[in-house]
């Protein structure tokens, strides 16, 4: 008995290709014998020294093992010189103790269920030990092949021409190309184009899946996981014509169960064998590169690419959501592969921008998991991809797309808050880009130049950065942590760009655009307590609408939804419907600004509102003679009364304390107490009622919109 052959040799013998290889090599040996005989005829007896021993006559029996026994190893003069003969190579005893394994493999190819019976012969705990042995065997096999090139270059050249796969053997592929039973039928069919050894592809059944599930749950078997992922690849590429698959799936229930099993069980098994750490700041640290993880790395990457591929094929929303959710748990194991990260991020961004809300949220959580990696380059890619996807998705806005765009803006702002230092670089560059567009529009002053600013993408970009700065620079959060956000210096340039965009076109048709920008600035000032002079941009809308140059025209047009308009349609201009919408919205936004902490919570609130009160009084007086509606005047009068009452309320509170300009600390403490009690002020109560009224109105409009296509029956 010679040295026991490595496992890769056993796999080669069990694949059904041994018989054909033996015959072809013996035919080659006969040709070499004839050539050497001709040479010996011309050179005399010297040619006999270089002749090789003749191989035994091929035996054409049914059992492959008998072929090997009929070719006993012989020792000739050439072997004494250190060269390996064909018989020495084939007589390496690599079929020792493998008869039973070959029989099991052949039974598996005939019937897929017998594979599960054979599986119980192997201990699940020893599954990874087999992977280690395979790696060592592969390295030994590569060493033998490299020595063969030196000892017998002529035979090595023959192998290059006729059996290149043997020379291209890669030890690292042992994890995926192990001697698992399920892949042998497909390999035999692929490597035997004449059809001599072709066998039918095994069919995956529920019993086989249950067997794998049992091994995964009870023992966390890596061997069962490997089998499961090979079958999962067959499910992912079952509709591809150019793919060689190991399993045939002819049932939709088996397909669904296989996909669910692979998605749910793979993270559990991987975390058991190679756990990763979650840091205190919410980020994760990839698992340590152990021998186990190194051996499984290619298998994990292959599985992850199959998941990305199957995400484009799944049509069931629940299964698609499951695929996105479970695949996010594998991110710590593939974050080192830039290619896999980019492919997965691209697919998640696609789902985040176009799928249903539940799938959008699942896709965002996966994106956030990618952004939680300790690698800054991954976070940089996520931030850039997230913002560009948001910009592309907000190109057109309607009643139906606005909720999804708002969802994207709110979720993307959370990603930018993970690392304010890195987010600053992106925010600075993109806000600067908005400023460049505005500058170009102000210089050129053409219709095409104005379109660079007066579009939905520009509005959503300003609103998005307002949300990001409001979240990261929140005054309450900074007070708790005692640390100022790194993004706070960007508030000033964003406000300047926003106010400049409002000034660009001051006509009445552009008022909806102005109101959009003002809403974004209100959100920013409400959270950061930064004073932004919004009143000078709201009062012109109120005054021009209350005192128009001509009497408003009556119209049967429905009220204009200002949330989904950036320019008023031509037919709405100078109509009473449009005027009522503008006054109602302007009064509410002005009240919101006056109740913000930076305005109403200031010790100088009675003095701040003096210009506002003066302008409103003049507008009301002029509106009485201009023929404005009673409803519009009532709204403005109600706001004016609340402002004056709140000014007196703050003055009463100022009388109880002594505030000295040279001592600012007591002033800040008094303003903090005042801000905490703003809801009890007359203006605060007024705004609270207005918010409830608007919410009720929006619900009624939404119900009416959903019932637009209903057919009323008599």
C-alpha cells in the first residue's frame, strides 16, 4: 500500500471521469512506445534505456476500481532516474478505502433522497475539520504537480493539452468545490460532452431541505450550510440558460422554502462560527480572520452575490422584504469586498427609492447597516449614493410621490448623522453646489437660468439639508451633551442660499416656491433655535394679496394644493381661490415663526414683533377699502390680536426679574424658562389650534383623494 491519497484525488475518482482518463493516458502511452521504438531502430540498443515500461492492457469492466487494480505500479530504469511514469502516477493508491464513498456518490446521482441517508455517516461537528483537511490536501497536490513538471516535462505537457483542469486545481476552491454529492451530476454532464457519463440532475425535495434544516439547527453544521447554499445558487439562477446548476427545482413550494431557509439560517450559522462585535457607538467590527472564516470567505461572497441576483427576481413583497432584512445580517462578513458592497448598495438604493414603504424601510435599514461599518470609505460611498439617489428620485413631485420623497429625506438624514465629521465634507460640497446654481441664475437672468433654481430638485435639496442640520444641530441635544455639532457652521450658508433663492423671482406666480423654502427654514430654526429673519419674506405675500391692484376674480377652480406646486398655474392668477390659499398659508407660517424658540423665547420678543404689527395693521386698513373678503381679513385680524397679547404676556414676565445687559447668564436662564412655557402663551395656544385644524383638513383631503375613482351607484 502506498501513501493514502488526498481528498481531492478521491473526488476525482468519484466523479466518474477516472475510466476515461485511464484509457486516454494508456493510448498516449502506446503512441509514445511506438515513437520510442522507431528511435531505437535508428540508434541501436541505446534507445532501450529511454523506453518506459508498458502499461497493462486496459480493462473495460463496469467498476472503476478494477481499472486501477489492473494497472499495477512497475519500476523501470526511468523511475530509477527520478522520473514518474504513467503507471506510477495512476498507481498512487488514491482509491484506497474509497470504494464505499464512490458507491454512495453513484447512488446519490441516481436518487437525490439517498444523499440524505449518506449524510448521516458524517458527524456534523467534524464538518469544518474536513474543510481544513481539504485545504492541506490541496496544497500537497499542488506541490506534487509542480514537481511533476520538473521530473517529467513531456508528460506534464500532455496533461496541459488533455487534462488542464487537473493542473488548474486551486486549493482555495475547496470550500465550494468539496466532494458534496449534490454537484457531481452536473459536473459529470459538463465534463463529458459526448454524453457517455451524463447523468440526470437531482431534484430537490422537501425531505432534503428538512434534513439540512435539522443539521443547521441542532449542530450549526457547515457542511449542511454548504449544501444549502449550493442549492440556493440553483434557485437564484434557475432561469439562466448559461448556468450549470447542481439541483433541479420543479416545485414552487420547494423553491420558496429553499429561499426562506437559506436567508434565515445562513446568518445564524455564520454568527455561531464567526461572531462579530458591535461597538458602543452603534458601529460594528468585522469578525476576526480565523481559519474558519478564511475557508468560508469565498462561499459567503458567492452566497451574497446570489442574494443580490435574486433580489431582482423576487416578486412577492413579503419574500423580498425578508431577503433584504436577512441579507443585511451578512454585511459584517462581506464589508471587506468592495465589489460586493457596491453591488448590494446599488440594489438597496434602488429598492429604497422605488419599492413599497415596508420594503423601503427594510432597504434603508440595510443601507444604514452598511454605513455603520468602521471603514470610512464604505460610509463615504453610502453617503454619496444616498444623496444622489434622493436627488434623482425628487425630479418630479406629485400628490402620490411626495410621501415617499419625504420618507427618503427623513431616513437619509439619519445616515448623515452617523458621522458628522465625514458628513460635513459632503454637506459643504453639495450646499456649495446649490450656491453656484443660484449665482449663475442671478448673473444670467434668463428663463433657462432660472430653471436651475426653480425646480423640485432644488427645493428638496434645501429641505433635505435643513432636516440634516436640524437633526444634528438640535439645541436640546447639544444642551444635554454639552458639545456643539461639527455641522453647525453650515447653517449660515444654507440660510443665505435659501433667502437668495426667494429673492430671485419675487412675482406672485412664484409664491408657492417661496413658501416651500420658508417651511424648510422654519424647520431649521425651530430645532436649532437659530434666528432667521423670515417675516420680511412672508409679509410681502400677505400685503400684496390683501391689497391687490385689481379686484380678485371669482372662479370655480378647486383650491390649489401649495405643497405640490412650485409655480401657480396661469388660470389661478388674480383669482379669489388663489388669494385665499396664499393668505391662509402665510398666516399659519408667520404664526409658526413667531412661536419658535428663537423669536418668542427671546427676551426681546415685544420689540421684535413691532414691525410685524405695524405692517399687518396697514394691510388690514387698506384691505377694507380694497374689497378683500371677510374670511381673509378675519384670519389676519386673529393673528394680529394673538401677537399683541403674546407681547404683553412676555412684558409681564419681564417685570418680575431684573435683567442687566452686562450679565448674559441670567438672561439665558430666563429665556430657557420662557421657552419651556411657550405653549401657554396666547400665540402658542393659537398655533396649537391651527395645527389641529390643518391636520383634520389634510385627513379629509386624503380620504377624498383615495375615493376619487369610486363609482357612485343609485
